[in-house]
C-alpha cells in the first residue's frame, strides 16, 4: 500500500516520491513484507505531517488510514 497524500502542519499538500530505486513499491503476498523508503516534499517547515493511505480490500471495500507523524529535523 502506497501513501496517497502528505499534508504539512499548515494543511498544504506536499509531494510523495520513492527515494530508493532498488526498493520500489510492489505487491507482496499476505503475511509478507517489503521495505520501501519514501520522501515527502513539504511546502512549509513543519513539526508534523499527516500521511494518508487508501486501498481496496479483497471484498472491494475502500480502506483508509491516516498517520500523524512527527518530523525530525
């Protein structure tokens, strides 16, 4: 599942991009994992960022999650 949005402390949308071309996002089997590194280009200096994820499950239902993450500087 890839992040769909990154929002800075001022409420502005930022850019999301992968930073490690050797570990690109890909589908994995249930109970498996993959490590992917993302970068977030924020428009404002922020001490926190909201990262939004959404995906459809096996039954076709949309699943959403929001993570409030601190930003280390």
